[in-house]
């Protein structure tokens, strides 16, 4: 994981998109017209309309894996519907509750939002990728107050040993070994943690494995 800064809610002025009208108000209408709890098992997905704007807010990177998502990606409700539907159902339609992530990680996260780190609270040096095995590890800088959740995040979302993530990281590493510096610059946008691991090795004068 890497830090992400919350971005302003999309408006006509800053994004040519009215989030309030297209997501929040449509969601509020659905909630008003769907008072029955059984009918509310799955909320109306008004948030799909803002997916392109959420993708840009996260620089095309999964908020948890810190890897570029080439396909459409998904809107993750950081506070899940399963936990908020009876207390704060309006959070299903709030920009501040959305995180951009891959479909597979969204499925793994499910309703376990209280057990994982929020991409908005992660600090820059909390996670590192090891070379050449491409595992994601915690660093010693993760504060004690966050360490248990950080460990759970890695495990639950399969951020370290997940086959697809490891393959993705290794593919970029192999491209770097063939293409050098131009590829490394691309990796800043596609696989920033792998790029950082390479740069740290180079800065220390250590051979790349």
C-alpha cells in the first residue's frame, strides 16, 4: 500500500460531473422508496456513474495493492453496506466512503472494513516489496497502533503472496531488467512499490537479484 490523498467530490465545476445529483440524490431517493430491510439487501449501484472519476482520483492505482488496474476496476465502499445498512445507509452514496480497487480485492475485503487499513491513513514508508520474490512486507515504521490492522490487511487481501499480484510485480521487474531507466519511470505509474524497491537497491549500490 501507498498513501493516497482524498480528492474533492466531483462537481460540474471541477470534473464536469454532478456527484450530488447523479449519485447522492439518486441514492437518497432509492433509500426513501425502499424502506424494507429485506429489499435493501443490495443497494442500488448509483455509484457506478462516478467510477471514472474515482479511478482518476486514485491515479488508476488500486488503493490496496498499489498497482495499476488495466480493466475497469471497482468502487469499494470502505465502510461496507453490510455494516452500515441499518445505521448509516447513506454512506453507500458518499464520495468520502469510496476507494478505487480491483474487483478481486474488493471481493476479499467484503465486509471486513474494520479489519483493514484505509488507503487514506497509510504513510509513505509503511510497506515495501522484496526483490526478487516480490512479497509485500511491513516496515518497522508502522506504528504499534496500526500494526495489527496492517498485518491483517496483507493477509486478508492477499497483498503479499497473491499469485496475480506477484506475477504483475515480477513482470514489471523483468521488463526493467531488459529496458532500464525508461521502464523504471513507467513503473512509477504502474507499480510504484516495485520501482521504489529497485531505486533503493540502486542507491545503496547493491546488485539487483
